[in-house]
C-alpha cells in the first residue's frame, strides 16, 4: 500500500507500546492478555534501553532488613523528597504496590542479592528512612531489564527493534497510532492502534555532563506534546551528586549512590567531611538535591578538588567488600580512569541524571489528557515531585508500567473499531522527517546539539536565576529557528546524522519547556534552586506548572496540587518518619552507620 | 575534510585536555555488498576511548558513519567491534593503549554487516526465544541463600554484547548457526538450569537443537567476555556433564528419574 511520496509499511494492533525500558516492557506484559495484540517499538536493540544502566537498586518497603519499614514510611519519604508537589495518590499507590512488583520479578527469574535468612537483601540509600533498596550488586537495572525482556519474549508480543517513532497519529481527539522509521533502512512504518502507551524515558541528553544514554532525547515527551498532551513540572531536573569527573571523556558517567549507601564518605579539598555542615543528620545519605548543592557550594567556595568536584572515599570498607558489592564501579574506575577505588579516594561532581517532569498522568490508570494515550516511567509525571528518591524510578517503572499496560488493554477492549488514520497527516509527517535531506549546506545537527547542551549547562544548571533563565530561553528559541535549517547528507540507511537531526528538534522543544517552567517557579524547591528566590514558598507548593501546545506556541498554566486526605496528612504531623519511633536502631537515619 | 574544531559533543579534546595529540583511526566503511577501511585523523585527549573517536568523526567529519552504542559505560553491550584484531567494546577500549599505532576499527566478523560498524545480530534474538523460560513451582517470595544464587548471578552479569558469539569458531567458521546456540545462550541455559526454584528441563534441548556437543571447549569465548564470566568453566563444562549423565549413563539416568519422582 502506498501513501503519497514514500512507501510505508502498515501494521494493526490493539495496544502499541513506545519504549522497551523497564516501563515499556512491564506495560507490554500487562497489556498482552486476553488475546490483545501488542507491539513494542524501541530505538535500540531489545535489552539495551537506558534502564540497563541503573545501578543502585529498586526501592520497595518490604521490610526484609528493617521490619519497621512499611508503605507509610516509603510514602512519607517520597512525598517529603518531592517537596509535596507530587501527586499524593500516585505516591500512595506506588508505595503500596512496589513490594509485589519486586516479588513478581523474582517469580520471573530475577536473582537479587540475599540476606542471611535467604530473603531479598535491601541496602540504605539517600533520604530513605530504612534500608529499602533491593539490589544486585551495582547492576540492578540490568537484572530488571533482562528479567522483563525474557518474560516479554514469551508473551506473544511483537517487537520492533531499532525503530524510531516520530509522531502520534490521532483521530479527532483520540489516539489512532504512530508513525516511525526503521534505522537500518530508513523506511517508514505505520502502526494503527486503539491505545498507545508512552514509555520513552527522559531527556538527560539535553545536558552535556550527563549520566544518561544516547536514547534519552525525550522523543516521547515531545511527540506527546505535539499531540496535545500536557507536560508538567518540566523545571524539575535532577542533578545526581556523584558523576565521574576525570578524564574528560568520562565526565558525567554515574558513580552509583550505592557507594555512599555502602559507607562512602565525601570530603572537600581541605579534608573536611563537609556534609556535616549541610545536613548533619543524614550526612552523605541526604537527598540528592541537597548533596548536589552542597558539592556545588564547596566548589564555589574554592574548596573543590583539582578538577572541580569533591572526594569520595570508600577505601575503609576494604577491597574484598568493595569488589563484591560494587564490582562495576571498581571496574569502571580501573578501566576508564586508572583509579583503584579500593586503594584511593576519587573525584566526583554533580551530573544530570533524571527528569522528574513529563507527561501528566492519572495515578490509577496512567491515562493522559489525550484519550487512548497512557504514560509510564520517566516520561510520565506525578510521582516524584520536585526531587526523585534514588531507587524510586525502578519501582515506578514496574508499578506504573503494569498499570498503564493493563489500563491500555481495557481501554482497547472497549473500542470496537480501530480509530482512523488521516493520510494527509501521514504525508506531512513523512515530509517533515525527510526534510533535512533536502537542505543543502544546512546546520550541522551535532553542532546544534552541542550548543543546546552548552545553553542548558550555562543557564539551567544547579543554580538558576531569572535573568539567566530568560537569556537561556532566548538562546533556545534562536536555536529552534536554526534547527529548521538542519541539513544532512548520505542515504537513509543507518544514518546517525539524520537521526540526530530529528532528536535535536525534540530536545529543543523540551529545553524550552524547562526554561518556561523554571522562570515561572519563582522559588526554590527540591531540584529547582533559584538564587534570586532562595526560599521555598507555600503558595508554589500548591501548584504544578503545566505546558501545552497552542498552535505553534507553548503556553503555560497551573493545576492545583490535590490535597492529601486527613489520614495521609496525619503521617506528616510529627517530624519523625512513620515506624521510626518504634524501629530498632539499625536504619541509617537511626544512626546505625559510621 | 571539515576543520576539527573543539566541539566536545563527543567528549573529544576539550579545554583542560592540553596535551591533545592526533591519532589515525582506520574505520571500516561499507555495507553488505562491499566496503573498505578509510583513514581519519582524530585529536586524542586523556582517557579517550575508541567510541569517543568515532563520535568525534560523526560530529566533525562524516555524520553518516554508522555505529551502535547506548551507555558509553560498558553496561549495555551495544558497541562491540573488532579493534586492531581484538574483539571488544568500543566504549571500554582506551586509545592510549595504541599510541604510535593506527587503530583499525571493524565490525564484528561473525554477523552479517548492515553498515559500517553495525552488524545484524538478530539471529541471537531468535535463539533466545527457543529457550524455555524460568518455570518456578510456586510464585515468589522465595527463600534462597546467597550461595544458591552466586553462580546464577555470575551468568546474569551478561550484557549481551555477543562478543563470545562472535569469536566462537563453531558459529564463525563452520557457519554453525543452525546447529549451535553459542556460548551466550549456554550461560543463559546454565543460569536457568542452576536456579534453585526452576522446574523445567532443558537437557534435551542442549543435546538436540541447542547443539552443546559442537562446543569443543576452546575457551575463546571466555577470553573475550568483558564481564569476565567463566563461560566454559562454570557453564559449558557443567552442562556437558549434565547432558552426558542423561544420555550416556543409563544407570544414573534411572537413578535421577527415581529421585525426582
Ligand atoms: C546511570 C544511571 C543509574 C541509575 N540508577 C538507578 C537506580 O539505581 N535506581 C533507580 O530507581 N533508578 C536509577 N536510574 C534511573 C532509571 O534507570 C531510569 O529513570 C529508568 O530506567 C527509565 O526507564 P524507562 O522505562 O522510563 O525508560 P528508558 O529505560 O529510558 O527506556 C526508554 C525506551 O524508549 C525507547 N524510545 C525512546 N524514544 C523512542 C522513539 N522515538 N521511538 C521508539 N522508541 C523510543 C528507547 O529505545 C527505550 O527502549 C539510573 C539512571 C542512570 C542513567
Ligand atoms: S569454548 Fe565452546 S562456545 Fe566457547 S568459543 Fe570454544 S567452541 Fe565456542
Ligand atoms: S557472555 Fe560475555 S561476551 Fe558473551 S554476550 Fe555475555 S557479556 Fe558478552
Ligand atoms: S555503549 Fe554500552 S557497552 Fe559500549
């Protein structure tokens, strides 16, 4: 069947899942029941998604090592870290369901590290009251993705690997499918579907110093926005306190929080354990926003390491322990930086890690404001508020991946016919995607990517202020102009220049959203630190900023944060986390570590 | 050739990388029909890996050079290639290991070439589907001790880079892809077979379509594994013993049957 200027291969499904990270795979498994036809589309090969990089663990309050832990405490920690602009209901569902989702992984073959009693081992992590992160050394993401991958391939799901989606198709208000291209050949593919689950991950690649994989260009969020979905809390971008610093080629690569979880300490150039000046109670295991800011402040004050960071030291735990608990970290430093972390301290500095904002999704079903479109995982917004807790992403993928998949299945089963596809819309999209080939002596996509990263680092970094944010936004708007003139050469076969050209368009859109949100939020909260508005303000704690499309213009509005019901609000009445008063003194917050 | 400006999109030489020197990278360019190596000059800073150099070329010289990568942290197993004759990960291979030499970067040899450094590894995904998945008698939570899972965890470190498949002579030289699943899937099967809670039996598969008998324990696979998995020692040899018991030792076979009821 031919459509317009270019041949296109067509498929029909009930549920289409965009993304094969933890969220996408869990969604697909949840959708593929009752004869529902499911396809998964992913930009990389199966099993390579960004999720594979996750290290430290998956947070679930199963209380295997600290029996006093429970969903209330996990809920409490999540809301507090999010500075209360998270959706309380999302956080409540999350905290209640996370343990079952982890057990489910075990039922599907995952092999977590064990306690002496033969249960799943749990480690401490920043701002978690109890030891809560189920883990496999420092390669928990690999365990998660492999388990879901090998479960998924036996569930009758069709998988399109190395295929990039560029647009959601709609039938009136409703989602009707998607269009994309195969990287290998550059050929167009079109999937008609009754429901679409968006699980395309975050956009950490808009920054240069980043821990993220190449896929994290935010395609899904940009595509959803163009299809009239609402983006929320876009200003909230997480800086992980500890990325590698030296040599230059490795700058930004993650140093798992597990290093601090297993006892690693941070010291400045003067040898002082500086976290005692910023958060003496939680020290290195304070929340990420606090630790990242503390390192930043130490460097600003002239107490940084030779390459502008802090020292991280875990040598006191001994070589045997380090190699067993942190084998990848050991290997990573030895290979890439010629450093043996069992023998010497090493430099770390903040790196971009996670995007808390994203497509606004319903707590129960992950439905977006676009009928038939569901969102789960890092691309979705609601759970993490102004700052994500370490380990909460992996359980987010499982809890809401499943919910999104099941809700999409039910929605699809309720539709008797496939929504229609408008061939004119398809033709326009093909033209847009192929345009860079027609531009001669155009802008270099890699150059534009480097420039946008420069702008984000300079104007939307850890410390922000109004004037600089405005200047950054202006620069991004100018780059958007130039992006219209990107040119690429060569054929459509596996052409990285072309792929980058399309990624850049998506990234620039999300950069704009980050700036608009950051400008509007005239306060400091969680990851957003405005030096010109240093206080957290009550009024801003009651709203989420939401961006939406109005023709070609991005508009901003606010939604009220829904207030907690009394029984949940009561958990915050005292300053002590639920369970802590009665807990044996073993958890990190109970002073159980040196 | 474009002017190599300092554009550290690809983490190439940047301010602070004072002693940048040039190196010659000879990259395979071509597709399934034809191809040859082409030489490029690349400025090299401290700690740069081969993947950085390829990225620098894409950004500054030729944006059509195809390579696979994801994590640039040796986690995802996407960037396998043949580097100066040694199969390895481009993101883990340092350029300063080759000072004074031309660095030849070629695609893996066993899989069909798609373009430049990208090969068609889809066969591996077809094999994966033929292996019966984990089949527990009851759902989790399980009681399993660390010593019960140690071996399985070793195998589950696998990042599916397929470098072991690439060097296995059964797959490479004897085009054995229709006879042998290859080392990657031997450790997959070993992991499942050694899982304390698994109830399925994959021994017939190993002896039959899995083709375990074709492996003659050369250990080449084990040598290239970037995750240092003892593929032959800890997976293949024990699996061979298990299969031999079943097929060649009728008394033990009877015994085993009676035991498992
Ligand atoms: C180094 C590192 C360590 C981390 N450690 C932890 C940890 O210990 N614990 C924790 O909880 N979290 C951790 N995180 C965060 C966590 O890993 C991620 O937030 C999470 O994996 C995101 O999963 P996802 O399923 O939403 O998306 P991803 O895993 O990012 O997957 C996105 C999927 O969408 C596909 N996709 C994207 N765009 C398109 C498109 N246009 N067309 C088709 N497909 C597309 C991709 O191919 C991919 O399959 C870590 C992150 C990093 C970077
Ligand atoms: S030991 Fe066996 S599997 Fe490994 S390379 Fe040799 S023949 Fe292949
Ligand atoms: S066993 Fe080792 S070499 Fe083989 S695919 Fe896995 S990680 Fe790669
Ligand atoms: S890019 Fe992931 S292993 Fe090299």
